C-alpha cells in the first residue's frame, strides 16, 4: 500500500496499527512461553500411620491416597499379598486386619492407625507352616500360586467366621449358627478367584483343617 496516497488521518491510523502489531510480534515468544509453562503442582498431602504388621510395629509417612496393599508391598516390601484386579473383585490381596479378612486394595493405609495386620508372611514360614498352608501344599490347592496368599488368608478367616457364628447367604438357621460344611466354606470363599481352577483342592485343604469331610 502506498501510504502517501492516503488522507492524513488514514496514514496516521495505519502507522499506529503497524506499530501495535510489531510490539505484539516482538513479545509473542514471551507470551507463548508463559502460556505453555505448566502450573506448579502442589505436593500431595501426607500423613503418618502406625500399625502392627505380622506382630511388628511399623511407622510410615505416606501419601494419603496410598492403599494398604501398596503400603505393604511398596513400603514394607511384603510382596506376598498380590495386586490382581485392584478393584476388590479377585481376592488376591486379601489380608487379615484385627482378625477379619479384607481386600487390602480397597482400604487406605491411613485408615488403619493402631490396627493389627497379618499377611501371608505372618501366618507361617517355610520351616513352620501354618496348618492351612500345609494343607494347601498337601492337597495341591494352588497351581500358578498368584492367588494363593489371598486364598490362604481368606480360608483361615473363613473358619474363624464360622466358629464365631457369623452367618452367610447359605446359612439355614441363623439362630443356631452356621455349621462347618463344605457348602458354607465354598460360599464364603466365592470372593477369591482362582484362574487356574483349583477350587476343589482348596475346599479339600480347608475341610482337612476344619476337621470335616470334603
């Protein structure tokens, strides 16, 4: 465009627009960099928790989102409890807390202040097996072994539940208390999945420990 051919007022407006455009262009790199820079993320909240694991006191400071399963595996290096579905549907992460079985993948570690946690490592050792561990070996209650720690922890708790009179969906007479039967044990173990299909052998192992016929 030939600026000399424009009226005086128009030439002045064109010059102003050009100057503003040049200023924006020169600062574009800084503006772009500022826009692209990620916002600083705040550190996740942390909390201290103290509990007993397999009879030993443990003191941890954890991200409050840490599950009990991850606290056991990643922070205490007790890798017997397995992470299967991570949704509480397979039972591979089952541990015993204050005498009751829970899916540790669904429970936050900071919820267990003062609790007593027992994992498969705390039930027995290779030189001194828990009766349920020994029965699983005898009856071949495992194949790949991935679900076995959760199966054994759950099996131990199931027998305690029945002895304590806790009913299940198949308990016929709630007032009389549940009997120790294979039907009761199978119903209560239904939340522990074995992809290898060793269910019959697991039932036989539990029946031996319970002192009933499989």
